[in-house]
C-alpha cells in the first residue's frame, strides 16, 4: 500500500497596500491632424515605366497568366504579380471586379456596351473589358448609382 505524505499548508496574509491615487493627465489641444490619404497598393512599387502613380490614376488591372496588366491614365505596364494579391490591395479603392481576370475603377467607366454574355465596359481611355455574366448585376448597379 502506498504511503501518503501529509502536506502542510502555509497561510499567506494579504499585503496591505496604500490606497491608489487616480492619475491625472492633462490633455492639450494641438493642430488638427489631416485625414489619412488612401494607401497605394503595394504592387505600385513594382511599376517602372509609369511611376510615380497615384491611386486615382489607376483605371484597371487585368490578369494575364502569372502577371497583371496595370492600366493607367498614362499608359499600361505588365508586371509579375498575383492577381488575387492585387485584388486584396485594391479593396480600399472605389472599383469592382467585372470578370475573374479584371478589376476596374468605377470613375474610369465611360460606357457599357452590349447585354448578357456580350457585355463590355469601355473605359475613358478607350480600353474595353468583358463583363462576366455573374458580375453583370454589379456593373449595372454601378452604372445606375453613378447616374443618380
């Protein structure tokens, strides 16, 4: 039969502390801080021909295999970048995905041509992008929102 050892318990008395005094901090009014500007997507750093580029200059981004074609008001450039990563970075900008391989800036839409499977968005630089059937509703909503 195993032998049981007796355990001794020590009673620890609580330490009496001095009452805490509330800390008082002074708040001074300084100059107004300007609102933060929209951060440019990280893939802008890889552009070499059309730099410097502001987010408002961006018209569209299209996937081409493992590359993305960046369309701007000053031209276009093909860079090695994942389209999915580019979409994550473009979430803060005012645009929409119109196809599994295309994102456009809402401000760049000049007109919408065709219907159903033949719908295309024409940008203000003349470039045309196909709209997928599943994204057709979002494009029509964007057009209707811009009219009102």
